[in-house]
C-alpha cells in the first residue's frame, strides 16, 4: 500500500511563506510528483508537478510564487510557497502518478490558511 504523508500546512498571514513536504512510502523515482489543492466549494486543481526528467509544470495562479522540488533519495517532494494570498487557502494534497501504469496515489491533505 502506497502512502503519501503531507506536512507543513498551517496558518500564515498574507504575504507570508509556507513549505509543504510529502514523504512517500515507496521510491518516487518512476513517479510524477505533484501538488493539488481544493478550497471549500471548489474543485480540486493542479498546483504544480515535477516529472522524473525534471520537467516542471505550474498553474498560472502560482507561477513565480511557488516552487516544487523532489529528492528521490529521500522519497520526498516539497512545495515552497511564497507571497501567499488569501485565495491560496485550501487543503493541499500530495499526488504521485506512476509513469508505468499511470495510477494515481493521494495523500490525505494538509490545510493551508492565509489570513490576517
């Protein structure tokens, strides 16, 4: 059973920063690692992902503010979030997609609240 465990969420003021981490119970070498978010009443949306070949994708609403990275040796992916805005408040989910069978794995999520 693959497990993804997120950490690093919390309450931050507008303009502040948070760093989310996701640790996988398996080797992430053959996985596209990503972060999604879901705000109340909205659909889950892709924030950023990072392929094994280091190709990155960022949603327009976070480009230039968020940075995704991965450490295959530690089976970890992180999302550095800077210049946070109230609109960034959501539950952030770690996602892993196998490049072999395209299966998706999900973490349970970590809450990010942006408020003064």
